[in-house]
């Protein structure tokens, strides 16, 4: 594979084989050797190590065309666990998953992100789920999805107007208090990664995930990897300027996409048209539209059209294989879809008009699963493309395996 000290080469080979099995398994030794350009003897030795460590096992047999059927290797899912947590302004949702990303436990708690003691409360909520217990596998780490900009390449500080967090070292603080590695990313990125690894985007290299609801978000996957931009803020689709002198946005500017199509914007407009009373929410507006109120239906239809035109802009730039529409706002999708499709068709560059756009039904748990994928992914990256906390996740895995 590479030149270097025997130990380094062995470690690189182990993590490369483990990563391939994690991502593509069940898979045969012959296929592993072919894909990683390793000798059959090396693959045999490495897989023997991984099997004796309890991380990998023979899980299946490939159909035989004469001769001996090939044995397929897969992960031992229960060897270790990861925690995935989605932090929202008013609640947190978490899942505990095994190495195969099967959910073994889920939890949800009310949470007030803008309180001064929010992080203490978060530690309190997560502590029972991370404590090492004799009767359950070690937690390799916590993946945290937050609605905001996470400076991945720099100091991992979180900026989130929605949570009221400014330049907050959330990952570092939680890591110190909880004693497990904590990996933080933008929540839409975690959702996009979940779609790419476990969902509809599994066979797709170029994927956009657009979320609607409390805000408007975008996860960009190019060539199979999340694109974050130079400072970690790529994908702020909600703050693309759509109309001049439009409604005021949460970011302080006017006429952003989010200020036109996100739930708070729709509620504001409905109040202006006396459709909603003070204190009534998007659920009430949706009920009105579903009940046949034409003015309420108009509000969702207008939002659908504006969103369709904006998504056409994304398609023109990225030429993705698939666009997934997700987020809690998709509960009103039947009200938005017809005008969304017209807006998209009107504005998309004609040669790209056949792009697949699909609804990915909203599910809080899926965001949390995406956050857990940050940790699972760290288990499978090689030393050469790792990020800061990936290393400590693998160190814990090595502890499980005593590799
Ligand atoms: Zn804005």
C-alpha cells in the first residue's frame, strides 16, 4: 500500500479494510484485495486480526458459480455503540446505534438552547447515555448535529442564531465534561450524510438535501463527500437573497429565501392577513389549508413556487443526481408540491430538467442518526484523511478490540 514503518502500514491496512467492510460489507476477501490493491496474504492476515478482535465476522456466503462459495465478511454490529444527538432550539433528540447504524435506543428531552446554563443541562441529559456500564458496549463517541455554522477546519466553534450560540466551543466543552470524543457538524450536513450512507442517496455520488421548516437548510454532497467550503459555512441556502427589500430575516438582512418560505415567515404572513391569531402556529395554518381555506392554501403555494425556483438555481449550479426535500416543513408538502414543481420546471436550465427530486419524509430520529454517522464514519476513515476528533474515536475502538 504505502511505504513507511511496518506498524504504520499495518494500522493503515487495518483501518482501510475495516472502513471498506463498514461501508460496503458484507464483502469477500478477494473483493477487499481487489478494491484496496492489497495482496491476498495481507487481507487474510488483517481480516484474521479483525475477527479475533471481535469487530468483524463471517456473515454470509456469496452464491457460487462452481468451486467453493466465497465467505463474506461483515461488521459485528454490537461490538461498540455510538451516540447521535440533534440539538434544536427547544428539544434534543438522540439515538444510540451499533456499528451497523442499527438504532438500539432513542431518547428525547425538552431543552432550552438559549438559557445561560444550556450546556450544563446538555451534559446532564447526555451523561446517562454515555456512562460506561458492564452490561452494554462502550460508546465510541457522540456526534452532535446543530443548526448553525460549525468551523470544522478551524477551532470547531459553533455559531447559531437559532440556538443563540456565538463562537461556542460546544464539542470541546462536552468532551471535557463527558469524557468521550464529541464530533460536531451542521445538522443538515449530518442529515445529508445519513441519506448518503443509509438512505435514498446510498447509490448516489452527487446529492443535495434541502430542508424546510423552522429555517431552510442545504447539505451538499459532491463526489460522495460533504462540501463545507473554506470556513465551514457552505450550504447557507436559506440566506440567499431572493427579493429586494423583502421581509426581515433572522440573519439581519432583508428578502432571504428563509424569510419567504420558512415556517415563521408563513405564520407572519398569515397573521398579517388575519388568518391566524397571535400565538397560533404553523400547525393551525396547515389545518386551515388542508380544510380547504383558499387563502391559507395560497400561502403554502406561494412558498412552494419560490422554493422551486430557488432549488432550480441549485440544480443549475451543481447538476446533482438527486435532490432530497426534507425537514419538519414537509408536513405541508401536499400543499406546496404542485407549485414547487412548476417553479422548478420554469427556472431550471433545460438540459438539466430531468433531475430527480424526491420527498424524504421528516423524521427527527433520522437527523440524530446522521449525527451518529459522524462517529461511525470516524471509525472507518484512514489516518490520512481524518479530522481532529476522529483519532480519539478510533483509539476507543482499539480499546474495545485491544488491537
Ligand atoms: Zn437571512
